[in-house]
C-alpha cells in the first residue's frame, strides 16, 4: 500500500467517530468490539500488515536515494504511487460498490503479497534499477488503489451498529501504532540488512489479512435490483459529483492543500540524506515523529471540533503544515526537523480527517465508495502533480527553494479557500426516504429497455411561477445527479398555469434506481416543488419508454 494512503484510510475510519459522536447516547466500552472474533482478528492482522506497508514505503524511498541522487527520480517514487491511485480510484470505488468485497479484497491482497515478494527478490539479487523500482512501486500503488474503497466500506460491517464508534476508534489506534513502529523499524532493518528485507517482511504481512478475510462472511445485497455494471457505476459516480456542489467544495479545498503539502512527502528522503546528512535509521525516526504528531493530533481533534468549525480547522492545519515545510526548507538540524515533524503530523491529520469526515457526510450511501474514490483521485492526483513539480523545482534550483515555495503556496491558497469557499453547513440527511416506491404498471418494461422519459405535470398560480422555477433548480440538480441525461421545464402555451418537467434516463433499471436513491433531503426538495401545485390531485407523473420503429 502507500505511505500517505495508509494514513488516509486509517483516519477515514477514525473520523467516523467524529461523525457519530453527536448521536451517541450511551457510551460503549472502548474494547467492546474485541468481543467479536472477526473484528479482533482483523484488527491484529491489519496492525501487522500496516506496519509492513510503512516499512515498504520507507524501503522504496530510501532505496531510490542509493540508486540515484536525482531529486526528480526520488520524488517520482511518491508520484508513481500517487498516479496509480489517481487513475484507478474511480474504478476501484465502482468495483467496491458492485462486487463481493470479501472475495475482491482477497484477490487484491494476494496480488500485493506476490508483488512485494518480487520486489524483495530482485532487490536481493541486485538487479533493481530506478526505472524498475518505479514500475514495481506503481504496481503496489495500483493494488492499494483498488483496495481502498472496499476496505473502508468493509470496516463498517465487522461489528453491530451499537459498537461502531468503538470499532472505528480502535481502527484509528491500529493505524497510529503501525505508523509509529513501521518507519523506525524499517530504518534499523535497512541499516542491518538492506531494503530487500523490509520488502520481504511486507510480503509476509499480507498473509494474515488474507486468512481473516477468508473467514469473514459479507452481508447480502439488500436491493432487489441487479448490480450495476462497472462502466455504468463509474458514470453514476461522476454524475453524482457533478450534481453535488457540497462535494465539489471539498474537492477544491483538498486540492489547495494536497498539491503543496506533497512537497514534504516527495522530498523527505532527500531532506534526510542530503540536507540533514543522516541515514536510514534517522529517516525512520523522522517519519515516526510525524506519526506521533498525528496521534497527538487525533487526541486533541475532538476538543478542537467543539471550539472551531471545519473551515477554521482546515486553515489552522494548513498554516501548521506550511510552517513545517518552511522550517524544513531553512533548517539543517535533525532534532529541529524531528520537532517540526510533530507539528506537521498534527497539522496533516487535522486537515485530512476533517475533509474525509465531511466527505462521508455529504454523499448518499449508494454512491459512498465511489465518492470516496473520487476524493482519493483528487488527493493522489494532487500528490502526484505536486511530487513531480516540486521534484523538478528541486532539480533545477534546490531542495530548500522547492520546499520554501511549496510552503508559501500552501499558506496562500488555503487562505484564499478559507475566505471565498465555505465548507460549513454542507451536511444533508442522506437516509433513503422510500417515500416514492417504484411505478406499478401492468406490464413492466425489461430492465435494459430505454431511454425512459418521465413527465410531471404541475398547475401553478401566476404569482408563484418565479418561486416555482427557483425551487426547480435544486430538483433539476437531483435528477441529473441520480441518473438523468436530460431535464427541462415546459410551459403549456394554451394553458398558462400548466407546467411540465421532463427528464430522461438511459434505461428502465436506471429509473428504478432513481427511486431507491431518493433521500430525506431530496424528499424535502420534491415536497417544496410540489407545494406550489394547486390542483386537486397530486402532480401527475407519466412514464414513457422508447420504442423501436422498423422501417418498411
């Protein structure tokens, strides 16, 4: 898996606690989830696997510094993993939503285990090259990218809902334990045996996850409709993002942070080796310092959330990470660097956990894995672009100048997003409303038949027409978001108070899915639009299915 990606997954789980803390009535025991053997085994296996992953990431980054001194090539280790995440995030989210996650993850974890073993073998033989290392790093990142969304969704299914808060807290603890141990342990192993040894241990670390996954039974799909196809599921995910302004706000805020914060992650091996004149053990310790900072940040975040809103926390984290970047640019002291990395860890987790908490809360359940994957795509796309760019700047100018420019850019653009783009008040009730059952017809169309056109007739008083059309803007967005490829409002020129909204979807099954996807928040918008209707009967809804007309 991936250095930054592991942390993102872990604190995705941790921040689920932040989401649910306001609705928790009775405080459950922090260790209650361990009553369930499958959770206990998964927790232990994930700790071991994540330690191995951190070791792998440290080993790959440090190995590249021994193969080449080119800053761009060293930064490319981070960038190649991020690129694999960027390109595969959306299909990964779609697969996580439509496949049996247990079997899917078993295949992926097995592939990662084999790939890590191959990297260990060719490194031990001494035939590894910078280009080959980048290729294998891309392959590891691809496996991690395909796993992320499925793994995140899986973690909510291991224990009953009443223990969910405790389970996600323990998941966050496991990630932080791994983060504190893995890099430091990798530094000692690399110094003693070389990078091949940490690659081999990482390969073995996947074995426990695979065994536990084989023993876990997934929940059945509750929808009576057949699963979506991959291409259609990907289109639905992108369509949802296009129709969700709150989610777009989070993507903008994430981009403003990740592109500039990537400089530290991409250049850290060179900072340790060339600026601090230190070795692999020191590299492990400086990463561990950031991990400890993240643990401390996770501990104080609940207090911060009570005093500050999400925009203020994101800005504060950006300022803290900007400070970390600028100090790393100016200082050549190992101890100062370790100290400032504590601040960096606290700042990093404040921003990342806040953004991901909001991502969980602004999207509907049916598209959650895909929305998460799209956020990952922006996250890793920003990290990849930033890594390549800051590596190039370091090559052309210097490491210090690259870090200094990144720190200033991080500060400037996050102040801009704080001033002009608010992330507060984005939360909606995405619980399915089930208030609009599927249409009952004498002879239902086949699932694949379409396109389907749906018309809704309204009778509106003249003085309410302006307000009616304004209310329709939100309804229009919902229709596009949930599957429509066309929507329009028509006025009857012979009956001035009669209006018809018309939207079209690709097939009958897509329209049935629209009925399943309506949330309580959507219901409020639909009811607001319908409140302008003055007819004795509710607005009339008519369905049409396209028919093929054969030519003579």
